[in-house]
C-alpha cells in the first residue's frame, strides 16, 4: 500500500484496495488539534479528530473528578475529520468555572447514532458495541482528548478502583463514566525555561536508564517532600554528572495508570511501576509531580529538564507508541467488551489496527491491540507529541518501546492479495517503505549529526512479538538500536561456558561496535546501544548472582508474573559451594568494563553503579516498592563498586579511541591470541577458544595513550604475552578485574597506573576476567 508523501494536507491518495489514506500533514500539528487559548485569553478553541463520528460534544468541568459537567457544546465538523468549537472565557466563567478548565468529549457514530432522547446512562440510539466497520462509539463514555497537555487523574485512582465504568459491552455500555473519567486540562503556554540543550555527539554519551520516581523515592539526600518527583530528580543531576552520566533515560513519563499505586502499599502486586501503558501522549505524569495543580506537572517537568541541562546531561524519554492503555478486547471470544477512555471512542478505525472482520485487533505487543502506526493521522499524533516533548518540554532524545511496530506497513483491511505489502496478514516490517512511522519520524525531525550539534537522538527497541518483528540491525540510517546481541553474547561468554557454544569472534565483533548489524545500512559503531542489563530483566548484580529468575517472592521483591526464561545468568557457583560473593563482584566488574570499553553507546541501568539487587526478580514491572527504588545507603562493597564504575566511565571519557565515529580499521585495532601471535581466521573460527586480546592505536584518535585489553573467558588462569606498545613507551595497568584486586582502588586514578612492561612481557590473568593497560 504505497502512497507518495504529499505536503498538501487536504489531498488524499488511494491504496490498491481502494482505501483512502490521509496524507502526511504539512507541518507539526497542522490540524491544530487540542485545546488552546487565543492570544488575549478571551476564548478557548477545542479541536479533535474523528473521521467516522456523526456528532461530537464538548463537556466542561470545574474539577477533574466527581463533578457533573458545568456546560456542554456541540462541535462542528470543519473538514478533514476535524471537529471544532470556540468558547468565550466569559461563557465558561458564567457557567461557574472560575479556575482551571477541565474537559472531555462524547461522540456518536454509525454504531451508535445520535438520538435526541439520549441522556447520560441511556441506550437511546444504540445499535451495536462494534459494527462491521469497526466503529466503537459510545456517548456514555467521556473521552479524553488525545492532544490534552495535562490530565486530571487516572481512570483508576484512590477514589475509584472500578474499571468496569469505562467498558463497553452489554453489562457496561450504559454506565456513564463522566464523573469518573480522566479530563484534559486547558493550559496557557508555560514560561518555565528548559535550559540550553547539550549538543554532545552521541558517541560520547553514557546513558543511565531509570524510573523517575525510583531515582529519589528513598534517597535521604533529597528533602522528603521532593522524593519521587520531577523536582527531586532534577536535584540529582549533579550527582549523576559526578558519576559520569551524560544522558538520563527515563522510563515512560507520559501519563500512565499509576495513581492507584499508593492505595494499598506494600501488598498490591498489580501496580504499574514501569509505566508502559500510555493514557495521554502529551501529558507529563502528574503522579511524579510535587506540584499537582493544573500546569504544575508541566512546569516542574521543564524545570527538571533545565536542571539536567545545566549539569550538561541530556534528557531522554522512553515512549510507547506501539499500543495504548486501552488495550484490546476483554475476551478473545466476545468482541463487544473493551475499555473506552479516549482513542477507541473517538475513532477506533484510525487509531488501532483492526484484524480481519474489524471486530478484533492485530497484536504484536502482547497488550491486545497494535497502535495503527501506518495510518497517517495516527502517525500525526506520534510526530506531534514528539515535537511537543522536544520543543516545548526540552527533551533531547527518545527511546521507542517495541519500535518494530513503528515499521509496520499494514493498515486495517490489508489482508488480501490486493495488499502485497502485508504477506503475514496484519504485520510486515518494511524499513524501505517511506511511509512507515520510523521513516516518517526521520523525515519530520533532524537527527543529531555524528559530530554533535542540534537534533534528536533516536533509539529503537528493535523487536516486538511475532511475525518478522525481530529487527535488530534492520532499522534505517538515523536510528540507533538497543543491541540485544551484545547483551546476550557477553552474558553467554561469562556465564554459559560449558553449557553452550561460545564464539569469541562474536564477542570481538561486539566489542568493536557490531559491524555485522549496523555497517551495511550506513550506520556507525555508536548506533549500537551496548548494555548488559536494563529495566526489563535482571539487574547487573543479579546477572552474576542468580541462576535464573525468581519472581514469585513476597513484597517488596514480588510477586511478579511473566519475565523471560532465557537469562544467561549464573551465581558463579556460589549455591554449589564453588564460588563466593567475591567471584560475583569480579564478574560484574568484567561485564560493566566491557559495556564501557566497547565501541558503541553504553547504557547502564540505574543502581548498577552500586550493584543493586532485586533478588533475582527479572520482571519487576509491578513493584512500586522499596526494593525497586534506588537507595543511597550502601555497604562497603557497594561503595567500592561505585568507585570502580565512576573511574571506568571517566576512563572512557578520557580516551577518544574508545568512542570511534567510524568503524575501526586494521591500522587502528589489532587482535591477538594469548600467546601474543596475531589472531588468525583459524583462531577466530575455533569455538574452543575463549580468550582474546586487542590493542587500540591511540594516536589514530588524538589519544595520548594506546590501549590494551585482554579477556580471559576460561575457568582457569591464562598467561597473556603482551605485544609491543608504541615506541618509547611501556604498558601500565589501569585495572584487573580479578579477585585479588577487589577493593576501593580496583580501578586506579590517572597517574597511579602500575608498570607492567613492554613487548614480550607475560601476565597471568585469572579466570573470566578483564585486564586493561595503557601505554605511557
């Protein structure tokens, strides 16, 4: 289904199947959707999109919850699916709304046409919950504006725990949600600054992934009032800068269902802590705001961004455009019942990808319904919200959850021979299609240049569920990707020796930027996002302290369901009596060292710097608990590991040879067998080899030092023979991750390196460890 990009927003093109497709709009939010004051603040214009609605009404409220509407207005269809009404502020005030203006919509359409006798809770006009075209209009459900810049509260909160209120179907369709529903809040433009955006090249970044609440919720260095908030997070900027962090990547900050997290603390196993169920793509989550008054979350978020910018740290957001909080149908055998809070009740056929027959949804997310990323209007919302976060809220880059869904080239009805771009039914990843969302994003935004400057940093989680959705390495130039292969191959090398075939050539490829994944598409080493662990899985400590996952624990470490069974983790023999906690720390040092010393952009999970543990829970999405929050109260071993991490990151920053802008050449990197001989093809291809060494020529990068790295993957010690350092220099030890070097000075400060020797010097390296030398 191909359609050339058209800049005239009023034109349409037609697919091979005859389905009209809205074209790309001419500019960011060219439809001017949302609610906005005029320049004089004497009126508010409300504009919302629905291609299928036959009637649309605006409802205004004096408060966000528990009150009936104070006024309502019929919107007019103004063309291209847009409905609009302008309301004088004087009329709003006359209706009794003298403070913040809260609002929502009710919509009628083909499956539920307007009937003059309809009233709240009425079935007047009802035909079906879902019709043959997939419409799911229900005027008893008050609808949140998808472009609302703030939201009153979550559907489920301390005052309401009944999700049935927002459902369709025979049992729920006549339940009016108006007093309970989330409302949009009309905001005047904020005057809060977000500071000056860093222009640092992505290759020079070290990313710290963390939940904004968990960052400070139990941090005693932050005033209790600000813990767990945007305000508190901003106060942590100097500390993160001191660690060496240059970019903080927050788990989802757009509104999500978490207002109820504190309703039954310490026992509720069904909380939403990670935030991957977005309710509003524009609104900052007010659960994280110290100032929850209207406009407070927006200004506080902007102030947080300014604090990070003042510390030279970029702010990234994890965004979820592959599905929404509405999910799918409640039953796989009954399509009538589904949650209706926003998109579904406004225009189900536009915002979701419908399965054959239009009664159910296509699902590559595991949440029940793909967001309809190939539909241009649905894409508009993605693009418009990204622009809002980047331009108004100051965000520097985005990590896209299950981003393979954004490469889907299928639309509703794309299930016939007339739609050859959907051979798998309703999903087909096609990076060559200029109309898929991942290419639309590239065309609408400037990606930060390789050498640094203005622009966005774009990171894809390059997989989803099923079909051809595992696309690591498959994204177009301009995108970076989370490198799951780096994670898996390094974990295997460290933890699976004897259990599976280990390829030292694969590890070497990962250490130098994973050219097998990214070079062919014209991308650079820094497009590989290198990580050992992230929120989704075991922590760094637990990768080396757990024999698999343990999620069925009591609060605060569980219980959690789900989680992968493929962890490539090992407790280093401790449970078998052959290992110790010291071995676990050695393994963690080695893993973090490769994360920071490899070509690519390193990403660490918050808490890894002090070996945070979740006691082997590898899917703690639902634990808004003390176990899942970071802490600043550490043991001696944790403090020592922090020092190791801090000095390791500083070493990366000090040596540009570790941060190549382009692929290493043979004159820049040389690979060696432990004997000191060059690594030949026979050595690379022998899967019984588990050790490798290499040098990086510092002079090629303007680096004063050349670097030698040796990795012993064997279960016993190995003697490495050192190659010749640059003329007039010797090799000096910066770190050895072996047990003998455990302590506060595991990683030495510049100037305190230990002389090892020159060409031909031998060095005995303990089992499964890393040696780092520099020439001087």
